[in-house]
C-alpha cells in the first residue's frame, strides 16, 4: 500500500475524477431517468463490475498491449461504440413503436446489468486511463506493484460506484413524477436512446488521447 500522504492524495484525485460527468455517469442518468431508481442502481453496479476487468488488466499488464497495438485498440473501441449505438437505436425505435401504448416495456434488471458490464468492458479508454493513473501512486519499495494496483483500483471503483449510485437516486427522484405520464415516458425513452447513440459515436470518433 502507498503511504498515508500518497493514499490521501489518491483518494482526493479519485473523488474529483468520479464526480466529473463522463460516459458512465451519463449512462446511469439515462437509465435512471427512463426506468427509475432500480435501473439506475443496477446499471451503476454493472459498470462497477466491468471496471473490475480493467483493473485486473492493468495489474496483469494487458492494458499495455492496447497502448502498444493501435489496431487492437481501434477494434475494441469500434465494437464498444457500435454496441452503444445499437442499444440507443433499439431504445428509440421501441419507444416509437410503443407510442400508442400506455407505457414502454422496461428492460429486465439482468439485461440492464449486463449492458452496463459490456459497455464498460468494451471501452478501451478506461483501461488506458487506469494504466496511466494507477501506477503513479505505487511504490515498488512497498511491495508488489501489481498488488498495489489492484488495491488502488478497487478503492477507485468503490468511490465511483458510490457516486454513480447516488446519481441514480437523485436522477430518478427528479423524474419520478414525470414518468407517471405515458407521453413523458415515451420521450424519456427516446432521450435514453439518444444518449446511448451519442456515447457510442463519441467512443468511435474521439482519438485515444
């Protein structure tokens, strides 16, 4: 483990990064707004589970491969972006097809969880971020660097999960009454689809730096 000073600096930086709006937070907000608190919390837990993959990848050195092989990075980025666009298009089309119904059929909690996991795992920028960020707070003199990366990554993930769950609660509370209207539900579903498509396009078109 890092010394107390380095750990305090790490946790401060972690909190600042986790409260900064980004794709994960937007994903949680979109789920919370369209389907409620439970969906938002489950999506946050899915993202948290996906993040464990990236933490393990950094600890095992797999993320260095993505940094060194542009083609592999590009392939994963396109796959992740395409998946988000698919989810967004399906949400938007399902909402349009259900415009004459009382309510839009919600996705199951299991599906929402798995979408959160896959969305996070297929975002190579998460892996590269951990590769650049976590080693800065390790000290070879204090033991295994891989073990230190795992511990720091878990602390980062815990902080991020707490923030995203809180965001899910607040976002769902702000829209709970609006969801009682079938027309509003329709537009919230379309908004969710639009957010997913936007995140997918952002993942595909933005450079790795």
